[in-house]
């Protein structure tokens, strides 16, 4: 194999890997100027004030994200970033699902003949990437978002003597 061909194969593989980590959206409303993702709030139900739907969002945790909390943090961050890029200041979170795949081992062997020469080869492949977490949400714009709910401090239990 030539070096140029190996480079093309490596570049194509990198593009496919990165495409698997991308977020996507389908516009259902009017996008606005992008905002800071830190300003996007995640709602697990209707926010209780009028809002406008901006887009349907989908994302995944990435091929090399390990640990359930890390996967959840990753998809929430990506949903916020995608919503913020559309000027939405909220997300109606619709949930997560586990992706297909996961780790595995593959073994292959082959033989062939060209003219009077024969050849054989074998190989082992190992996939160590975890299953991805996928998430969906609806990017929304709230003209008058409700104030953040701050929980009062909880009393610290005192030890009993």
C-alpha cells in the first residue's frame, strides 16, 4: 500500500469518527443570534411560561466517553451548545437512550492464490469503545424565563451523644 493511500484511509476514518460525535438539529421555528451555552437551561417538563419552539435536537456522547455520568454530562453539554448556537435559551429534555455496539474482539483469516504463488494471512481486531449515549430535546426560546429555583440550605444533622 502506498503512503498516499494509507493517508486517505486514515483521513476517511477520522471523518467518520468525528461525524459520529456530531449534534444535529431540525429547525421548527425561528433561530436567533447565538448565545453563551451557560445561559441555556434544561427543563424536564414544560417551563410554565410561554415559549417558542426553535428546533428538534439530537446528539450522542462520543465514541470514547466512559462512565455513565460522563456520558450524561457530555450529551447535556452538547444539547446546550447546539441550542445556544440557534439562540435558544432553553431545552425541553426528552431523554436518553443507549447506542448499539460496545467492545468486542474479531478474528479473521484468509488464503489466496495468484498464479503459482499462494498466500495466507490472519488478524485480530479489538474494539474498546464503549456504547454511546444518545439524547434528544427541543430547543426553545423563552421571552420571559422563570427565575432560577434556589433550594434553601438544609440543616446539618448533629451527632447524637
